C-alpha cells in the first residue's frame, strides 16, 4: 500500500502525518495478507509508532 502521496514505502523515508508531524520510517512490514505497514520514529522524541498504514503518511524526502 503506498503513501498518501503515491510512493511505495521504504526504510529510511522521511514522512509526515496529517498533523504535519515528521518522522523516519524504521521498518516496512508486509504480512501475508498483502497490506503493508510501517514503523515510524518521530523527530520530536515521541514514542515510536509500531505499525501504521503507509496511506496515513506523505513522503517528504528519500535517500538516493
């Protein structure tokens, strides 16, 4: 499942949620049902988000 901006998630992506809170993707999980989920480490030091749907995020930047 892609981000709201259309790209497929990758580890290390810099993303933001609907409240403009930025974070880094620390893991991409693909369970057998085919629905991808991402783990996010927030920039503000908040609690890591263990699993969320990529469609809840917009890609800000990606390493080459």
